[in-house]
C-alpha cells in the first residue's frame, strides 16, 4: 500500500511540474501580437519598431527614430520570459554605457503589456496597447526632472 501511495505521489508531482513548466513557457505567447513591423510617421520624423520571435521564450526588437537622413534614436529591445516573469530589456545607444535596463512586467493581457522599473531615471513605465485596425500604441511615462511626463506613439503595422 505504501508503495502505491509513493508511486501516486511521484506521478502527481511529475505531472504538476510538467503543467507548470508549460504554463511558464507559454506566458510569452500573450505578446505574440507585437511581432511584426510597426511605424509612426509624423512631421518630426519616422519611428519604427521591428519585432521578431527568436525562440519560445524570447522576442527581439529594434526601435529607431529617423528624421531626414539622421538617426536620432536607436534602441534594441529584448522581451524575455524567465520562469513566470516577462521582462523588457531596453538598450539605448549612447545611454547607460550601452547596457540593457530591465523593466519587469506588472500587467499582461492579450491587448496590453505594462513594464515598470521605478529606479530608472526615465521612463519608469513602458506600456504597449494593441489597437484596432493593425495599430499599436507605445507609451513611455514617469517622472522626468521631477515632473510627471508621458509620451505616446501610435504605430501602424506594415
């Protein structure tokens, strides 16, 4: 009887671990709608974000802002899932010694992703919201020079 109980407990432990592992690996799938090429054209220039899936737990993106022939901003982004946490890693050329800044997710849904790092100078919050008609709104917000600031960029899928 003891052997049967031990075997049953072992089987339950293995099954529950496998289920948790698949849930952990599947969490990044909620962000699949980011994948693709996004663009915002304004009188100030063109903002582009290109998202691709690297593997089952990592997405990669390049974000750049071009005015005329000048690249005014260039950033690489990695969205990675470790365990049950999604983290947005932003590396901006010429900032933070070209090292990534981590923004762990604070909310995820099939229409919105929110990442926050209260210790970062600016922004402290990054939000992606899926809109209608192949649009996406990227918003950065937080305190800048002691004042609350927010910038929104509505992009269209290309």
